[in-house]
């Protein structure tokens, strides 16, 4: 009883704190940066609070259920949210003071996954269930935590790539640079472009374009770095899963739907890395591949579970 | 600080008497080994000269600029290989080169490789979308010709291309093989030469070329040697050249050596510096490719050389391993261990308080041909039994029989049959005739069970009579018959297999994990040049492009400013 109450409290605290953090993010987006530096800092502190709340939530569940809290979709969603806030924390601690684009991705991702996990859709799953015989292994911790961390990092990285694509392609989008004073509309530029014989205007355009270029380049580099990190987790996750399968199911590879989709995800991000080795394909092309990867992760993560097919649904060995 | 001077070991380093401050394992890689006959002597010098002289010969028609030393891209490399040919072209090389080279070039083509990966991914996705391993009738019904999916996809596609068994279909395996050969070709033609290039390192002698790097900065009132110490502290391998030398096409090794013989005390006094970090990160992708190839080889061995089989054995019965195991491919060869006889001593389940099954256990004894017990183990899910290359897994269970006493007589064994009602997966039932068993309309008691824990009994009319647990010895009276349920005998569902590919696959897994992690390292290179009291620093990195400027700025902030600009004071600064 006390555990479920504690769990409830922690869920609500973390959820509200992330909401506040996102509100602050929007404020910093639309107001002048200089005036809200303190606010921005407090939003970072808010993320740290969120991180510890979700950690507490997971630990509570662990003690309560007696097994590593990654046995169903609800727990893995909470863990995914934890992964987002972890990435946020690490990037914050590593690049102190410097505002990076990553926090704009991680904070909303954390709130969305957590919101989805705690929403009515999955209420039936809130009760921590028993562990199926096939899941009773030390590999559970290694395999599932690595997979979910991998998903978290890959989702962040591919979202950055999606942002890059949006900035590159959307005509009327406003550019959010390091400084919001520089916000301008592309339409305006195009208009000015038409009559760009005025030297001042051309200077202005190139100045703006330079910021735009710098931003897309930053997005590109960050998404590459984070996808690389997620790829490591994904690789370790898939391979430890294969070793586990060889212990539990009789073969290290069964072409089970979830397994196959994880491999598809892995292949797509391998393609992403290969597109980057070619200078001509870098940038927009690799970002396209990464945003494809974004969709595939969701198919892999949710699609297979919702359909409940294959060995990963554990239907074949339980008594229901 | 100890400096290591080993000119004898570095005849091919082109800039002898440079000082390796850290002699890590990577450095040993720097000593070129006589790996291939064609490239040993002339090639290395040729390339070096070209590389070094590029700055002086910019107008040269062949645009082999300094980029060659630094670049990641393959085309220039193959350029070098071609140029090297007339000088060092051995006969063997020439033979290998003719036809296979074209094939290699096609296979190692990047867009082709990307296309293959997309194809593999697409086929796998299709394999999960189409239900696998069904009968042809199923596909006739699901993909009818009258109503094709996307206007063209019918059962003809599925059956002709073998998409009903995607992961063993020729199309899929063919694509995988093609991908494997591309992997090999790419490793051979692109990645290995990349190592040769990356192992070369050079000082940049012109301020312009340093400023052209992705990151560059100018430090007034600073010294290269301070920078070197700071870079070393940050984990860089630092090399410095003590004398400003101008390399031309005519410069040879001897002249380098002569020019360096005079510089005895050359500890960081040089005006030029080269430093790098994370070289392993540049080589690791080769390891990733090789690990993938190892896994593919292991997987092929698994597919062609395995035995598999599954068996459901009631508690107390025996089977011989070889009877169960069937070969999966032409390389499958049985072993001595196949004669082992397996006896199921006991099959039982653990339950949670809620009544759900928590674990399945089977107590097995293994007997060799002489009837001697060679092994005994209780296996469970996640804890298989391994003997003589054969692995036995707990994968399933079944209800074999119910042992009962009828009116004190018995015990009788009633065979339990699996019932499939409403898609129920595990429901077993049996029937005990009561009264006149010869009549055409036999009536009796029905017994149903979902697990080995509790048996539900129904009377002749089919009405619920009661629930009994085995071993409880509590009799139940139905229609005048007294029944005691003595025991519930389960069958253990076991999977057996041998897999000769596992060691190779596991080795590949280990290598893949390791090399993927190392691949995260970013190969950073830094050049610096002392220009009077100013130091010009430039650098680049291949992966951590986002973090690199930050790291560089942080390091450069640490470089002390020299107030009284005098070069002679610097060694003291370092010492202190």
C-alpha cells in the first residue's frame, strides 16, 4: 500500500515538474534570453528533480515487485522517460552553462513518454505483474535496460535530425538561433533575395544564412553523436538479447518479430552511419535516414508489443 | 619526463628522431610491418614525398594535396594505389588486380552497400508483415488475385519468391550473401588502405594550412611546448619537431637524419607540434566489419551444421538423444553423445501465491551406452542442460496422466488429452467411465485441469462436482463413486539442439560490442606552429565535431601566457 502511494506521489511530482520545465522552455523561446537566464537555470534544476523522482519511482517498483522494473510496457515506458532525463542530465553536466539544442528534445520527450505511460491507455498495466518463467534471468536487466536506453538515445538523435529537416525544408518556419533576436522568416528572405542587389540586404541575408547554417550544422553533429551512443546501446542490447535467447529459447536468433524489427532498426542506423562517410550524402540525406529510423523505432518498440505476436509477448509459455 | 628516442625502430616514419612521449600499444602499430611484398620499400617513400611536397607543388596537375594524409574518403586512396603500382608492382599483385579489381570496385561501392542494407531491412520488414510458414491455401485466401494489395501483390508473389518462409528464402539469403561480399570488398579496398593512411602523420609547416583546419586559433605570447604538455595531460599523443624543415620532393631520409643529428637536446623546443587522440576510433569500424563477417560465418555454420529436435516426455520415461535430433544441413554430423539416453526423473512447476506458474523444472538423468549415469541436473527455463555439445532446453509442458483410486482400488492411470476450446492453450481433460462400460451410451466423471495443481471434477450430468488437489488424499464422492486423486503426472517439453556455430557467433558478438564501443572514440588531430611568440593551433576530428571546439577552447585556455617572451625560460616552466 505504502509503495503504491509512494509510486503515485513520485509519478505526479515528476510529471508536474517536467510540465513546468517545458513551460519555462517555451518562455525562454519566446522571450528575450537575457532576462530569463535564471529561469533557464531553474528549468535545469527541475529536470534534475524529475530525474531523481523517476529514479525513485523505478526503485520503489523494484523493491515492491522484487524484480528489475522492466517486465512490461508501462515499466519500460517509465524507463524510457528515465533514459531521456538521464541524457538530459548528462548533457547538462557535460556542457554546463551552454544551452544546447538537446534539452529542447529531451524534456518534451520525457513528458510525452511519461504522460503516455501514466495515461488511461495503460492503466491495466500499472499493477506490477508477475515475471514469466522466460524472464527470470539476470539477462533481463542487461538486455532490456540497454535496449530502452538505446531507444531513448536514438529517439533523441533522430528527433534532432527531424528538426534539421524541418529547418531545411519548411519555408515559413522561423529560425530559432542562439539568440532569439535573430528570428526571421524565410519568406522575408526570399522576398529580399529577389531584390538583393542592395548590398546591405545581401549582407543581412548572408548573416542570417550563416546562423541558419550554423544551427543545422550543430543539429547534424549532435544528432550524429547521440545516434552513435544509442547505436552502442542498441548493439549491446541486441547481442545480449541473442545470448539470452540462446539460454532460454534454444537459439540465439529466432526471427521473432521484435527481434527482426530491432535488427531492422540497427540496419537503418547502420545505413545512417554509412551515408555520413560520403560527403555528398551527409546532412540532409543522413537526416532523412535518421528520421526513418525514428518511425522504425516506434514500430519496433510499440507495434510488435501491441500486436502481441511472437516470443516477446511470452504467450507461449504462460497459462492464461 | 623520459623521452624515448628510437630512431632505429622508426626508419619509415619519415620524420625520424621525433619524440614519443607515450609509447602506448598504438605506437607499436606505427612501426610498419612487412605485410605485403609490393608496398614495402618504394611505395611508402613515394607517397610520403608526394604528401609532404603537396604544399610546395600546389600547381601540380595531380591534385594530391595534404588532404590525402587527412582525408577519410576512399577515392584518393585508390588513386595512390594506382600511382604506386609502377614502382612496386609485384607479379602477384598484377594477377590479382586484373579482373577481381573491377568486381571489388563494384562491390565496395557505397551506394550499392546502402542499397543492399535497405533491401535486407525491407525484406525483413516484409517477413514480419507476411505470416510465415503457413500452407499455400492460406496465402491463396489472404492474398487473392482478384483483390491484389497495392494493385499487384498477390499470392503468386509470395509463393514464387518464397516469402512464405522469408528468412530462408533464396531472395533474402542471396541479399545477405551479397551484403557479406560487399562487406569484405569494402574492408579490403577502402578500410585497410585507410589504416595505412591514418598511420602516417605529419607536421604542418605553414600557418595557412593550420588555419584551414576545422578548428583554428591563434595564441599570442605562448609556446608550443606548453601546449604540448597540456595536450599530453588531456590524453593526446604528442610529437614535436625541433627544427623547421622544408620538405621538398628531393628530400630524402638521409637528409632528415643528418639534420637531426645535431639536435641533441630537443625536448619540446621545436616550433612545430602534432598531436592526436583516439586513433583506435578510426580503426574500429574495420573491426566492426570483421566482427559482422565472423557472425555471418558462424550463422552459416549454425544453419548448415546443426541438429534440432523437440520431445514431450512424461515423467518417468526415457528417450535417446539421437532419436530426437534431426540434422538441419549438409554439414550436420552426429557425435558419440547422440547415444546418450535421457531419463526424466521428475517434472514439476513452481507457483506464485496467485496460482500462476513461476517456473518449470525437469530433473534429468543422462546414461551412456553402458547404462552408467554420466550426468544429472534439474533444468528450468533459462537454465539449460549441456552435455557433449548437446543442449537441452525446457520449453514446454503437458499433462500426461492422472493417477486415481476408484473406490479404494487402483491406482489407475488416466491419460489426459489436451483440449482446445475457445483458443485455450493449456486445458487438459480425461474421463472416467462409471457403471456399465459396455453400453453404447457410456456415462462417467469428467476431470479437467489447467495445471498440475488442481483438478476440477464434473459428474455424469456434466454438473460441477468439486475441486481436488493431487496428493491431498481427500476423497470426493460423485454419483456414488469414491475417487481419490493420487498424483498428477506432467510431461516435460524439451528442445534439443547442437550448434557448432555458437563459438564463432559469440566471438563475433564480443568483437562487435567492443569495436562498436571503440568506434565512438573520435580521432582528433592537432597541429601547432610557433610563429615568433605566437602559436598557431589548428585541429580537426572525425566524429566529435560538436564537442571538439569546446574541448579545444578549454585546453587552450590553460596554456600559460608568457609575459617575458623568451624561449629559453620554457623548460623551467614545464618543470614547475
